C-alpha cells in the first residue's frame, strides 16, 4: 500500500459511524524497531498527524461520504481530537518484542 492509500484507509476508519459511535480504540503499531534506522513511535505518530492533516485538507466536501469529520477546523490535526483513542506502539516481529501490543490487547479486548 502507498502512504496515500494508508492515510485514506485510516481517515475512513476514524470517520466511520460504526467505529466512532462505539469509540473503538485504534492501534498504530510501529514494527521493525530492532533496526538502527527505525524512527520512534512518537516521530511516526507526528508524521502521520501531519500527513492526515494534508490528506484531510485535500478532500473536497463532495468526496466525504462518512458520517463524521476528522479534526478541528482551522487547527493542525492531532489524533487527540478523535473520538476514538489512538495509540502508537513499538514492536519487532524479528525479535518477538510485542509487549506494547500485548498491553493494548489486555487493556481493550474483553475476555
């Protein structure tokens, strides 16, 4: 998937009525943190917020088919503005480091 496709998917998810009304939490899982060149989850979150703001700004009113809008008009986008809790977490499939993923699941998935 291209970055634009990912932003479109995330935008659709965070503005979809059934997701927003149920306040379904969203996890942005940053894999490959074992690599020396890996960015931090905070960096990736900030980059995604900037890209989401640009993506949102590029969508015309005619293109918006979802029930909810994203962000606060006139302000830079932040995931904190979402009705859903958006969490960024680090992981490494290569080393098996998934503790932040496991913590997210324990916190949000009912047994």
